[in-house]
C-alpha cells in the first residue's frame, strides 16, 4: 500500500554548511555536499558538490565532483564534472575541470585545464608512440 522511499546506496545525503559571519581555518574532508556562505582558509575534499554563496570566500584547495560559485575563490580548484560560475563569482588561481559554465560578469583570472582534453591528448600521444615503434 505504501511504497518505501528508495535511495541510491552510494548517494550521501548530508549537507555541510559554513554559515554567514563564520570562518574556518583548516582542512575538511567529507562525502557530502558543502555550502559556504562564510570564509574558509584551507582545503576541502568531497565527492559531492561545493557551493560558494554570494558572500562566501575560500582561499585554498577544493577537490569535488561539481561546484557552483557565486562568491570568491582563490587557490587550486579541481572539479571532476561541472564548474558553474555565476555573474558575481571571482576566481583566481589554477582550475582543472570537466566542463565549464560561465555567466556574463564573472571574473575568471585562472589557468584552466579541461580533463577531457588532457585524456584525449594523452591517448593521441600514446597512439603516436605506438605508430613510431611499428614503423
């Protein structure tokens, strides 16, 4: 009569929040999502999504699957899938990502490498080496 709520066993439903007027110094590691409306100095590593709110600031390294940025980020940003920059975002540093979405008005002052291109380039280099060996 009543259906059970089905969840993906690999999916983590926890959300970590660093609120407005809060600051954090240090490294954070979690499987869940992050929302940052305060200030973080340090490293964040998660298999989830990182959201930096309009008034949020991060100075350090972020490793995540997806990221939405409205505030300020400075450091190294590694996003496995999609990085979405809103019009109020300011990014400084080095970025490695799968896909990039940028709204007009965002400040993107970073070196950027796309993961798909890196894989394609490595595969092409390997194929060239094999061809040279057989020739």
